[in-house]
C-alpha cells in the first residue's frame, strides 16, 4: 500500500494520506508507519472508525505489548472492560458529563500538564494512539513538543552534564502538584519508576530529552538542584517553536512516540461540553521487530 506523509510543523508531526488502518495488516505498510514515527514522532490519520477491539488489535500489530498498569486503574476500573483502553473523556459510566468535583475529572485534568504517557512504569510507554470519538463545539486541542529538537538545541556542555542522569517519575507526583489527594493504599500502588534523562532511539540513533511533569527528582542530584534543572529543561523543551498544536477533527487518530515527544491537553470548558477520546499505549520493550534490520 502506498501512502505519504505531509509535514504539519517545520520540525516534526505529519499527516498521513488517506488510509483505513483497520485494513493495514501487511508488514510493509506497518513498517512504513514505524519509519514515519521514527522521522516525524507524531502522525495524524484522518477519518478512522475503530471499534475498541480494532484499536487494540491495530496497536498490537504496529508495536507489540500493551500498557495496562495505568494510573487511573488504581482509582477505578476502566468502563471499557480492558485496562489497555484508557478513557480520556469527561463523562461517567452512563455517559453523563462529570461534575466539577468528580475525582475522575480532577485526576484527568492533570493531562493539561506537559507529560509523556507511562513514564512512571517499567517498561515505559512507547507509542500512544488516541482516537477522537466525540468532540466539543469549542477548541479542545492537544499540544506536542519535539523532545529530539529539545535535546539537539542544548549547548554541548549542557548535553555532557546530562549523561547518565536518572530521574524518578511518579504519576502521583504530577497530580499532587495540582492538589490531588491519594489514599495511603493508592500511593503504595503508585510508586513510580526510574528513567534515564536522555533516551536514544535504537532504530535511528537520535537522542531525546525524556521529561514529564511526573518527573519528581533526579536521583544523582540534591533534590532542589535536580528539580531546578528539570524545570529549566522543561522550559527549554516547550518553547513555542518546538510545539505543534493539534486541532482535532472527528475521526482523527493520532499516534505519538512518548520517547520523542511530550504532550498536554489545552483547557476548555469541560463541565459544559463532552469530549470523548480513547487511548491505547504500547510498552517500550525490546521487541526484535522494532529494531532496524541491517540491509
Ligand atoms: C492522553 C492525553 C491529551 C488530550 O490521551 O494521553 O494526554 O488532549 N491526552 O486529551
Ligand atoms: Mn497523555
């Protein structure tokens, strides 16, 4: 199957020419999509019509193991009956808009902080695939930041100083910074994970800064020094020229590489308008299919 990618931003993010991903089963096309991910880090596919099952199957075909140890599963079960399907919506199990003081809503609001998906787990998240099912009549965009460009545009001396640094990521940490409270039992189940501050994509050899609002401290630095460095890097990585803002259309299906990008939801009046999205995230496991083969 032949198709092309059209750039949406000078540095990264591209839109694929029309293609029904439910029908993509051949290795050649799947590999073209992986190559597109290596190059653009965010891919937009229009007019997709996945059922939940089809979205799970496609994610597995493209990238292998699925992330199921989500943060929200510690608070409540997925209304879709499979923790691999993350409900990125502002409605309850009956489809009613969440009240302002709903715990699910307040937990989800932290998606408005810059983050990567599943950096607080080991193995971490690799690709996320978000399907837009119902959109509000007002803008409710998602922004992406290119973390390869963030790394590339650091001074050489700064780059050298980041080598080997290890960062603790916790989903509870990013929520607590907004005032969200966890029970002792929930906190026990959300211990987080340690990740390198700089990642290397084994397929491309490109490096990226691996940051998120879940990043609570640098293990190899005193706490305030580490937190200040993380804040400086976050500021550097989210300069407007490194950010692509996606305005959703109904049927949009967006895949992003969590190793190469951060993202955040932009604010809208979520207690008035419904917005329903469904996400599947794969795990950054060393699946041999994912390592570039010598030619
Ligand atoms: C996500 C996410 C942002 C948004 O699905 O992981 O952060 O705009 N979504 O809903
Ligand atoms: Mn997210």
